[in-house]
């Protein structure tokens, strides 16, 4: 499949989606979302792929939803057209998605990064939800995710002012897993993705689902989901292989079943 607003590639077991509207700082228009979702689905279906990287350029991960595309819309337009409803698609991807963020991750760009399973940030990364400064509020999950991940005081301060935070602040808050020099961003994200993709894919999918449940379910439901998931894994060949390999002091050969 050929795309106009994104670039895709594979590195062994890792699928890479690079947002690619450089003239608009990777602003997220309808076409980009459609193409990104198609690429995510392609990697999800590809049984050789074990992890996905979502990234942008050195200057911008994405500067938000495309303001040109939104400017003249009315409430009737956005309701009838289910405007940007397909932004939620990323939430249903079972494989781990790693955001590798350099430069601006603003508005919907930050929201997409927060919807990924983890974020590696370059030293020049800038995160923010500036929607109030253009007359709207975050609509791609920002109010909910930032409040849950960074706490109410920080979320309110960020969202009510629209200010940006740098990579160091994001790391201190636990919003990003690691901060690296810009020129090492892709290499480091790829190393992380390769490490994950080398493990058993169904085991990794279960781990991702269980961690995400911590942000979506009450504690009792999350604990029940975790218990059910670990019980299910004992029927996998990969569980037998992983434990046998440990006891036989050799590397495991996972077969993703
Ligand atoms: N949309 C469209 N074009 C954009 C853009 C954006 N978000 N951000 C930048 N651009 C374009 C600029 O218009 C400019 O284009 P030309 O004038 O050259 O044609 C080009 O990119 C370069 O931008 P600047 O000249 O402004 O570059 P600077 O380095 O001076 O500034 C900046 C960089 C990132 C600080 C600045 O561009 C900026 O503030 N951009 C806007 C950031 C912003 O407000 N983002 C939030 C957008 S609202 C929803 C889900 C999600 C959303 C809504 C609903 N649903 C599911 C319902 C999300 C909403 C948003 O994200």
C-alpha cells in the first residue's frame, strides 16, 4: 500500500511508521489519520512484526490536529461527520507501539504519543496541549490521559495554560521512559522495539493489556484481568519453552504460540 502523509518501513521484527508532512510540522489531517490507521492494521496483521515505532522528524513528532482542516467546522459538521473519531483506532492495537518523539508533540501529537505504550524522547522534545489557546480543549484523550499519568495539578496547569514542557520535565513526571540525544533517538527506540519483538508475541500482548488495564479499570478488575491473563499463558508453548530454556541455561526459541 502506498501512502502520501506517512512513510513505513520494517527492520526485522519491527514496523516503523514515520509521520511525514514536513511543511505543516506533521499536523494530523484526516488523510494522515486514515493512512496511519491502515499502516497500524498492516503491522498488526503481519505475524512477523512484534513491535511498532511511531515517529516523526527531528523538528516535529506532530504539532497537533490540522488547524486549517478544523477552522471552519461547526458542531453539526463534527457531530455528523464523527470528526476525528478514528483517532481512537490506535487504542485497539494489540502489539506494543513505541512513540519516538523529537521536537514538537503538541495537541493531538502529544495525545497520540500518550496513547502509545511508551515514549522515548529526544532532548529537544516539547510536549504540550495548547488547545485552549486556539479556542478548543484537548479532544484526543489528553484531559484523561495526562490527568491519570501526571496527576491533576500538573494536568490542570498544562491544559488550562497550554504551556509546553521539555523532555526533562516529561521524564521527571514519568511521561517518557527515557531522554536521549536527537541523533540517537531512532537507534534507541529501535533497540527497545527489537528487544520487545524478540520475546513471545502473545506474552507481550498480554503484558501490554494488563498494564493498560491499570489506567482503565478499578484495581479489583485490573487484578482479576491480570490473574486471568497469567493463567491463560500457561497453555502456551512459549511458556514451556521459556521456563525450559532458563533451566537448561540456553536462550529461549519463542514461536509465538
Ligand atoms: N495545523 C496546521 N498547520 C500547522 C500546525 C497545525 N497544528 N502547526 C504548524 N502548522 C504549520 C504552520 O501553519 C506553518 O505553515 P505555513 O505558514 O508555513 O504554511 C508551518 O506548519 C510551520 O509552522 P510555524 O511557522 O508556526 O513554525 P514555528 O517553528 O514558528 O512554530 C509551533 C512551531 C509548533 C510552535 C507552531 O507551529 C504552533 O504553535 N503550531 C500549532 C500548535 C497547536 O495549537 N496544536 C494544537 C492543535 S489542536 C479530536 C482529537 C484531537 C484533536 C481534536 C479533536 N477528536 C477525536 C474529536 C486535536 C486538536 C489539536 O491538536
